[in-house]
C-alpha cells in the first residue's frame, strides 16, 4: 500500500487485497486453526522464523493479519500484533520486554484496570511498577534506574481528560534509552498519532472507538520501528534465544519487537485475537474518521450546553478555555479532543444519582466509546469502594458524571440531559 495514501483511504484499504482465489472484496474470516505447508522444508523454515507464513492461528491468521497491517499503517508504524483484549495487549507488551525484577514507570492516571493489573497480578509475578504524576517530569526522572524498561502513559487521562507534554516525556526516554509506550485508546490514531511525538510502541484497546460499536473486545500493539533494541538495557533482545536457534531479536531491526511478541508472547501465553473479532474490528475501522469527527462535533455541543446549564457546577473538557490541559490540547489534538469527559452536577451524590436514574436515551454503563451515548456515575460505581481521599486524588467528586458522547442526533441528546437535570431538587 502506498505510503502516500491518507488516513481515510488507509482505514479502508491498508493490509488487504481482493482474495486471490475467490476475488472477494470484503475481508474473508479465516476461521481455521491451522494452515498447511508446501513441503517439509517450508514447514521447517517457518518454524525456525526463517520464512514468513501462517501455520497456526494462535501465532498468526490472515484476517487478524489484515487488521495488524491496517492499524500499523494508520499509526505510521512498521508492524502490529493483535491480542484478545486491550488488557492482554498491555500485559503482553510488558511480557515481551521485561523479565521478573524489571521496573515500569507508569502514569498514576492510567485506566483503572491497567493500574489494578500492574499493582496486583503483575506485581505478584515480580514486575515492579512505580506510579507517578505524568506531568511531574522530575519525579519521573528520579525513579529511573538500571532496571527501568518502560515509561508508560495514556494519551488522555481517565476520567478527567488531562493531557501530557508528550515531546518532553519522549526526550526523557531518549536521554536514558528507555522504551516510551503510549496507550492511545481514547483518542485513536485519527485524533492523535503518538509515534509522531516520540512513542516507540502504541497500544490500544480496540474494544473502544477502533471497533466502535460496543460489540467486540480486542487489543493491539503498534511498533514504530524506531527503537534501537541494540541497547544493553534489554538483554532479552540482545542475548541469543535458544528457543529459535540462538536468534538475536535486536538483529531483526524493525521486525525485532513484533517477531518476539508473536514468537514468544503469543506462542507461550496465548491471548490471541479471534479472526471473527478481527473481522468486526476491521469493519468498524472503515468508518473511524467519520465516527470520530461526529463524536467530536456532538461533544463540543454538549460541552457548550453543560457549560451554560444552571444544574451543572463544572465541566472538564480540554477544549474549553481555562481547562488545565487547554494549551496541550491545542498543541497535540488539532482535530479535536474526543468524546469522553466529565462534569459535575449540583447536589453532590444525590444530584449525580438523580441524573443517572432519569436518563432515557443515554445508557448507564461503565464502558465508553460506543456509538450509543453513555453515562457513568463513578462515586456510586467504579469509585464507590474508595475512601473520600482516594476518590478525590483520582479526580472524582461525589457529583462527578462521566459522559461518553455517541453518534445520535444532538438535539435528542441535549433534551435527554435537560429532562434529567430538571429532576434534581
Ligand atoms: C478499556 C481500556 C483498556 C482495557 O481494554 P480491554 O479491551 O477492556 O481489556 C486499556 N486502556 C484503556 C485506556 C482503556 O480504555
């Protein structure tokens, strides 16, 4: 596929040609576990990683491969590896890069599930995570030592939509030769391309806007191809691997990360994406730009409506003047901020509950990035078990409502919010 094609063209065409046998233009769902070989020598070469090719769908599959190539093209990367969920992709990334005892510096405003895995199961297995305010570069730098393998941030903080100075974090990573990883789930590559700001690996929960319709789980890692793995910090890449005739992954250059992620992580831990899920994700991807533009347009109107509404105490939407990330948003997100943000209603906990109990068109769930508009009241759900202090540190007040603006008619959405606000005493 031509490198010169633009986003809207790549989201429909990259990674796929008409099927050579049937001439089908839609992507076939290759629901086959195994793929046969031409002869014994070809089988041997594929097993030894000396030749590309499909043989077993835990490692590679043509439908999943089309998605991997398309995602890499959209992000400006050299390759990608898909997983069963965003969580599987993030933990797979860590397993590909780190050994027991290695350290990760992670932003303290990551997706809650990621913080839970890193501080729970992953810590239990000996992968050490330090959580830090990602805007405090001095604190981040102070945590770096010989065991640090990854600096991990999200392009948009959850749930408050705060942003980072990506160029500054990238410079810090380059100074120490540390891998810079960005979870870009919330804006997607349409609104923000982390590789252009120094990210070495970009990870997604495709469950969200990429698939886009709230119906299919998935995750993917995109490799920029820019990290030099010939770096003594990463012995898993510079030491020979006995499992594959003493291959040195770093010597594969641009293919180093993806080869190891497939040949070791997917092979040994499983967690591969189903071809059927890859198919639905590819289908969603074809309209990503159209959907994101509409999510942005509807969100701007709703943020404006909320900002002027007397039932609303505050709105945290980075495009609004006065938001702490306003300048960063203008610098890094010229196409718009996206569809996920928070606001606070009057009346605290009761006010928040009243809105949730009276919405009709919005759906009350803890997901986001659906074609449907969604609302969450963190103080009574995701953050209910926390102390007041912990909740406030996570940026969640009693009356905070998280909104994921969907693709419905804007007047219908605004009318639904207004009738729910009218119920607050
Ligand atoms: C949802 C989400 C994840 C986890 O993805 P799953 O597909 O649910 O496993 C990770 N990071 C971010 C930013 C998310 O929103």
